[in-house]
């Protein structure tokens, strides 16, 4: 698991550190299992359209992060130090790069790059935007869990995509993996710097628990099968 515990920031999460770490660990494990299960199923019948559909949901997450990060800055940026605005904007730029790179992979598999939220990503997206409306740290808390969840998908994705010769997918996710270390570290840093009250910490935990129960679901073979576009 990525060690984002030792980051600079305040001690705003100190009172809830144990629960935060438990949520992060459990979501990473469950996503790893769901991703492994997806590629095991894919190996039984390697249909490019299935992999494209799985990647389309991943691809949407990237562009939705761009929208969320920019909205986070627009709505709440003046509560933050200027260096945190810069770092959130840097994250937004990298998420746009991920959307572009994954978009190419989707097209190379015969898929269509999503320009609106795919069915499999609707609960995930709705939850993040609801968090954005509730509290200035809630969306960051939710995407911190979502990004930690995604980091559990990397290893089984490398193994599964490599096995079927999808070297472009492996290459893209190697770069994404590097960027994610920065993103999860930044999430922890912002939360621990700006969480001040018990109410802030309750909102952070509410967002993290909610995302823990959603984040891994679009990685399962069942959800991909149920939400594929008709060929
Ligand atoms: Fe990303
Ligand atoms: Fe990210």
C-alpha cells in the first residue's frame, strides 16, 4: 500500500488516523481482488470490447477529477494556502493527461471515449459531487479514498494487460501509478492541514466511508458485463 501517512501537513486527522488508515487499507484490498477477478474472467474469453468498456469507466474518472479539482479550487480555494491551489491545479492537469492517454487506449481497443458519465460510474460520480456540495473537505476525502482504491488496481492490471499483450495499457498505467503517489499524498496533506473541528472530521469520515463502499464496484466483471454498451 502507498504510504501516504508520513506527509507534511497539520495534525488535523490525528484523532481519526486509525479509522482513516483502516478505510484506506480495506478499499485498496477489495479493489485489488475485484481487478484480479476482472482479468481472470477476461482471460476465459478475451474480448477487446469488454476491456474497452472497463477502461471507459476508468477514463471517465480521470475527466471527472479534472472537473472536481477545478470546482474545488473555484469554490473553496480561497480557504487554502496558495501553494495548495497550485498543487491541486497540477493534479488537475495530470488527470487531464490521464484522460487523454486512456482515451487513446480505449480507441485502440475499438471503444468510444466517454463524454458523459458511463452507467457504471454514476454512483461514484454522484457521490463525489454530493460531497462537494456538503463540505469544503468532503470531496477531497472521497477522492482520496477513490484514488487509493485505484492504486489497488495497478498490480493486477499490469499482470492482466501484459498477459494479453496490451503493452500500451501497461505503459499508461505505469505513468498513472507514478502520478497517483503525488495525488494521494496531496489528499492526505490537504485534509490534515485544514481539518480543524470535530464536525470537519465527521464530514471527512462520512465521505471516506461512503466512497469505500462505492469505489471498487466498477472494477468487477459483473458490473462491466451488466453495463456494457450493446455491440
Ligand atoms: Fe488519474
Ligand atoms: Fe489521480
